[in-house]
C-alpha cells in the first residue's frame, strides 16, 4: 500500500528554489518515498522518534513517517550545510 506524501509549505518553497539539476533529483526522491519511505541510505536522526533524512547530492530531505496512517511528512529540503540549523 503506497504512502501519502505531504510537503509542508516551507519545504515546497525550498524545493522551488533549487537549481534545475537538483530539482529533478529531489522530485524523483520524493516520489519514491511513496513506495518506500525508508530507502537504502536513509538515516534516522538521533534524538528523534520517527524523523529521517535522505541525501540527494548536496541537498537533504528531512521527513517523518507515520506508519499507522501511511503518511510521509516532508518538512525540510535544504543544502547540507543549512538543513540542521
């Protein structure tokens, strides 16, 4: 059963500002989260119950997973040097 991906407004704005080459890669990675919210290479962030991040080149997608409701919430998409601030 596929997950529903919900992207917060702030993350949507961040995605739209990405350079074209990364925009396409990030979009593909987000679409793949519908089928597999824990892809190879995803890392669970420390001190969090259900927050994960995946790498897409120099960018990071930070999201949470609600397995009971089959929902993935994407709340941050940013350059690796800025994403954890």
